C-alpha cells in the first residue's frame, strides 16, 4: 500500500529484522526487539503478523498483531491484540500508526477475530475505535512479608517443638533420642517443601493448568496462547517462575527485572504457601491485584493501598451484530438461569444509529436481527446504549445497570429486569503478553 510522500506499508520481511529491532529499541527498550524476533520467527505467528512502513529501504514505523482468545461464559471469542508499535521520531505526525492500525484491523477481520483488545498509552488508541472497557488489576506496593515457613527455615513449627519437649521430659535418654528422631521424621514428612525456580518451556503445561484454575473463577478471561507461552519463557523482559512442592508444581507468576523494581504479576497458586514462597523468593516491591483468586487472596495482607487512578484495557468491536450473534449461547444461559427461563419474547437494544433484536424462547436466543436507526428504543420496549459503550456493556464490571447510572445515553427501557439479566456485570481476568 502506497502512502503519502512515497512511503509504503507492507508485510514485514526477514531483511527488516535488524531495522525493526533498532526502531523498537530506540522508541522502547532492547527487550522489545527480542520480543519481536520471538514472534516473527515463531511458526505459529511468522512474518505475516508484522507490518512496516518503509521509506525506500528504511523502516520508519511498525506494528504487530497477536492472535488471542477471550472466553466469556464458556464461549471462546477470537480476538486480536496490537503490540510492538513504534514510529521513528522524524516520521511522527504523518498518520503512519493510523495506517498500521488499519492494516491490523483488516488482518484481524480476515482471521475471523471479533474483538480487539490491547494495552496502550492514554487516549491515543481511542482515535482508532477503541474504548476503555475492562479494568486492569491495579499495581500495589508490597508493604509486608509472610513469616518464613518451616520448610524454608528447616525449623519445626511451634506446636511440634512443644510436643517434642514434652516427649523428651517423659522419656529416659535412650527413649528421648528415639522419640526426637521419630518426631523429626514426621515433621519432615508433613512440612511442605516449596522451591522456586525460573520456568522453562517444559513447565508450560503446568503453568497453563495453574493459570486456567485461577481464571475459571472469572466470567471473562483471556489465557495465554501456546506460542505466547513459548515467548514468555524465552524473553528477557520478564521472568516466569514456578513453585514446586516435593516436585509437584503448585504456583507460578512472572516478575520484572530487578533494575525495573521487581513487580510480581499473574500470580496463580493452589494455596497461600506457594504465593508466600513466590513473594519471598522474588523480593517483589510491588504486585498486581488478582481479586477472587487464590493468588490474589494470599497477596492481599501484604499489599499497600491501590493508586487512585484507574487503568483499563482498550477494547474495539468492529461488528456488533457478528459479536452478539456469536454470544447467543451466553445470553441463552443467562436467561435459562433466571425468571425468564420459560419466557418468550424479544429483547431490543438500540445503538441509536442502528439496533438489534434478540428473539428468545425457553432459554434460547437468536438469531440476532439487525435493524436501522432507532432513536427512541423505549417506545419499542428496548434499551438504549451508546455504540462506543458496547464493549463495556458486554465485558465490563458495571453491567447495564451500572452504565445506566454513569452515562445519560444508556438506559434499560421498560423491560429493565430482562435487560439486566442479559447484560450483568462481568468479572474479568486477562493475561497479556506485556504486564499491564
């Protein structure tokens, strides 16, 4: 594609690798160049995942589209995430990122992706159809530390020490020695032996299982894809950790390098002891919340106050009708578990310049019927939702009720109970390539 001033947007090629790496390093950090190489040299992503703008033979701007999967109520939603965006300073303000985002969105649609989700600098990506919709768990300072575990110190727990002392007072010297040996053996057998080490590619299945167990507690989640797991263990911009208890994986997390101030993120574990081992081993000075999980609950007592500013993921929905059609099973299950389980009717949702009708009967919904302008949906028994708030309606923590309280152009209409059933608050847990 030819842009203004003779610039050309095209798919990246192996000959561009060094220039892209230098650009990403200049505008970001050296780890970004490593990440880019991992993506484009991986057979599941490849060079097709990256685009560049060139001025002759010079790479002056770049972006990469990663394949992702959101899961809402058990329904997988194909998604894309734009990352590794950079433009040379001499070429800023010429619409190159806009062109690259257009490329990414076209590629995303061609791959059947219904949602785009990304991290990005404030406001900038709202220019390209994104809106803030899914909250990011805040980063909080670590202000305390769990006590050392018996396994970590080699000491017996207080109750065991008291029992040993009582046994020693009651027996003669020979019996005392035998009793102490038995008690020590029992203590060693009972005390968990948690060790923390850097994870490798062989540990990916175990880490994925631990993360899946934590994410299953949420309504909406985004797991790491198989190639992304490979990149995470190979990159040097963060470290993946694994906790083992007598050789069995019981916890995982990742952290930033020490020179950045160690931040712990993506903590997943089977119990608090594994989380405490991660906290002690990494010496983290801050950590991201993960509410509603084992990891999050175990971290909570050791975290300071959350920052006042709220952070959210950017979300873009290019085709609302296609996404709503894809989510019909989710809507059906919500109705089936509500007082509307045996009801029959039609839910109308207007985005003002367009609207949709969701026919339902006995806990099943659809197909979705698309319609034109509807400025007064209440007259048709419907709800009104500003189009840029659709991602928040489907994936956000407020649901229709909360959005109604926050925005004048959102309202449930005369069938409010039905609409609140279809569009409840959503608790999310997203795993992304970069730590938010």
